[in-house]
């Protein structure tokens, strides 16, 4: 069953990676280590992204975020006079400074910020593993 999951994720990742344009946008991000040293918190700024288009994956000590931000109303606005907001497919890659526990990873999207919480692994050595993080997405009015 895991092989099917990884095959599906690999196909999805490869498809999005092919579509991502060279020099495409990379969202801004912050990474924090909690005061007690037990968890990593990653915040990624992707306002306007559809949460159903976001995928988060951890593989060994790497974190991948794949997604898309679409400007659905561009044609209705008229001629562009200034353009600073990037749209389209993106891939954001992080090298994690320490090993993390895969089973307790969580992600949520609120107010344009994708928040990923990863617990620091207590195991000194563990086998290589890869998993997609399931997200809880709730749009909460500001």
C-alpha cells in the first residue's frame, strides 16, 4: 500500500516539477525552532493560493512544498501598470537542520500563511523515509 502512495506522489511531484517554469516564484518562508527544542515550525507566505492545490512532503531532512497560485481576476482588472505579485506553479525546498518525526507532522493554511509543524526526532538513527503531510485547511474570516 505504501508503494502505491509513493508512486502516486512521485507522479504528482514529477508533473508539477515539469510545469514549474525556470525562474518561477518561490514563496517567502520562516523557520523556527521552539524554545524547548522539540519542534520545528515553518511558515510559508502564499496568500491567494487554493489550499487544495498545496502539497507538503518530507523526505529525510528535506521539506518540499508544491503548489499553485492563480490570478483568476487578471483579465477583469485591465492593463497592468505595476506587477510585483507572482502567480503560477511553485516548488519551495528546505533543508531541515535536524531529523524530524514523520508521523506527528501537521500542516494548516490560514490567512495566506501555510504553517507546518514538525516534531524533532528523538531517534538518533532511523531508516530513510518519505511521507506526504495531510493538511487541515480551514478558512477563518479575519
